[in-house]
C-alpha cells in the first residue's frame, strides 16, 4: 500500500513526489514516457537551450561589430546545436532520476488509470497490475491543441517537432503569436528563417498593458518577426513548394507560402483514458475540477499543474505539487495564485505578474502607476540592451504593489525581485527606499517605483496638477 501514487513525472509530479518522500510518505511516480515530462524533455528546457544557442548566433552576426569586434566566417552547425540541447535534457532528467533514488521515490514506467480513489491500474508492454494507495495525485500535464483544418504532417509540426528541425527552414510560418509562437519564432528567425506569425486576435499579448505590448510588438517586428494580427487560418494545402496557408485578414482572404509550419495555438489538459467519465468532475473547458488546494471531486484524489485551472506554467505546477504533498502530510498550507509570475523567454524577455491596468480599472481599484525606460538606464545602454521598460502599479490607499510588467534585459530576474516585495506585502515606498546596486538593470525597477511617487531621478516626473 502506497501513501501516494502520482501520475506524471513533469515539474508538477516529480516535485510532489520528492516533497512527499521527504515528509516520510511511501511514494510511487508513474509515467509512460521519460522522467521530467514536457518541461524537461520537449518544452521549457530544450527550448531554452535553443533560445540561448540561437541568440549567440544572432549576436555574433549582428551585434559584435558595434563593439568593435569583427567576426568573420561564422558557421552554423545545427546538428551540434541540437546535440547540445539533447545533452542538457539528458543531464537534467538524469538529475531527477538520481533525486528519486536518493529520496526513495519509486518510478514506474507505464500508463496509469484511476479505478477508484484508492486503486490505480498500471500497464505497460510487460505488465498490467493494480496498485493500492491512500492518495492519488494527477499531474499528467497537457498536449498541443490541433486545429481541424490544419493536420500535422512533415511540413506542419507542433512545439515538439519545432525543436527537432534538421535544417533551418527558409520560410517558416507560425500559427499563434502566444508564448510558444514567439519563443520558437525567435529561435528560427535568429538562425536565418524568414518568419511570419499568423495571430487570430487583433490585440497582441492581451495580458499586457497596451503601452507595453506595443513596445514588445515593435521590437519583435524589428527583429524580423512578421507578426500579422487578426489573421485566422482557413486551411493548409501542400504544393510543390511546401505548404500554402490560406488565412483571412480584415475580411480579405489571402495566403502565405511556407517550408515549415509550427502550430502553436494553445494546449489542452491530458485527461484522456485516465478515468471513467463519472469518476471525476471536469469543468467546461475539460480541466479536472479542483478547489484552491487542488482537491478533486473525489476524496483523496488531487490534481495539479496543466490538468487543472490556472496558467500552464511549470513553476505553478511545482508549487501545487509541494502544497498537495504537504497537505497530504497534514500541513495547513496554501498558494497565492495572484502572485504567479509569467515570462516569455525572448530577447528581450517579457515578464509580468499581478493585475494589469485594465483589470485594476474593471475591479474599481484606485491605483497609481510608474514606469521607467531602459533607455535611461546606464547599465542597459552600456550593454546595448536599451529596448523596453518597467511598469509597476500600487494601491493608492495601502501602497501595496499590485502588478509589475517588464520588457527588457533580464526582465524575468527583475520581475522576481519585485515579486518578492509584493509577496512580502512591501509598500512601493519601502521598495523605493531599498538601495539598488549601480550600475544594474534592476535599477529600472527602483526608478519605476520612485516615478510612481513622483521621485524619479533619471527621468522627468509627471507634472504635479
Ligand atoms: P498561448 O495561449 O500562449 O497562445 C496561443 C495563441 O494562438 C493565442 O494568441 C491565440 O489567439 C492564437 N490562436 C488560437 N487559434 C488560432 C488560429 N486558428 N489562428 C491563429 N492564431 C490562433 O498558447 P501557446 O503559445 O501554444 O502555449 C501553450 C501554453 O504553454 C501556454 O499556457 C503557455 O503559457 C505555456 N508555455 C509557457 C512558456 C513559458 O512560460 N515561457 C513557454 C511555452 C509554453
């Protein structure tokens, strides 16, 4: 009898397994494919490896001359770049395997199916058995959404296929200007593809305030991403020249030719064949229904990560994994879902947390805001990374920080500093009194906070009314 059987070994499942084992529980973690889930094997980690490699290539070709460094004879060896990526993945998955061993988590290779709240059927090529357990945690993640009119093929791939191109496509079309579309579009544009991104919505990155999404859009267009908003894809047709994608834009039908197409229109929860229909409640979008503590409609069955509501982010899944493991061990813990950070790992990065200005207005919250452009940051200028800004909002009455959006150098790290302050309930005034090292790009957060209170030093403050 196990204390917990966890289905899925991604950043939700494996973290839950390790934490539960640390708490003295008997844990098995079941996965039908390699340990580490989407994030380690075909998501966050390999894509970051390619993002870093491709950035080095781009910078060698485009940025070094301005530093007085002339580089000739740059050769791209995509094969080595891909091997390096696979090496990073293997190193990390081996690390998780070692952690399972040292924490005495049992890893079972196979597919798991819930028979009840205490029985899980496991099957793989060699075995079919039913295991008994006191708790079940479902952490089976998500898969790319497919479109009825666009079928995957040798020319049309999803995010996984896009990490495995054998050569740089000359003309690459991406469907969806979301997180995956922008990250993978950046990788291949930096390696030489002509990239067109077709985005159905008119509003680019709608979770960002317009001021910042406009900056992001302009910068990415300058980097060669041809982002066509309001473009709904109608169909794809194979021809001698690759694929012809028909799409409508402003009520006009038009088309674009591609050698490769990446479909990046969102992901759906993996719930198929996990349990019989009546066992667990799903919500209207097909996610497993859970409460704030990730408890499902069935006692002692929990679900975390991409199979439940909320953003599909590895760190959100991991924190839910820790929370669930600790709650099973009778610890009274919860999560602050208002403080989940989001990052798009382009260059510059885009990072945000908390409420944006239109959400604050919709909720009738009286707030103040401040911003600071990296153009006025000495460190950003010295590094040639002066695109973008920091935006911050705080409650007018309590001065508590409500939201931060950063587009610029080290945006994810800068956001994290602000998020620590937010999480600890630090006021904007207190953050503005913190001493920031000079010269760092983090000073932009400091100055944005000062600007909110009309005390900015390195930009003009708003005129007092
Ligand atoms: P997404 O929801 O971020 O973006 C999908 C985009 O596709 C949307 O802008 C949508 O309007 C557009 N779209 C939908 N149907 C379309 C159509 N028919 N034609 C044109 N455009 C269409 O989804 P994603 O980029 O596929 O990413 C999936 C999930 O994975 C997201 O939840 C994301 O947060 C997560 N993810 C996160 C990271 C990260 O944290 N850096 C990286 C990769 C993926």
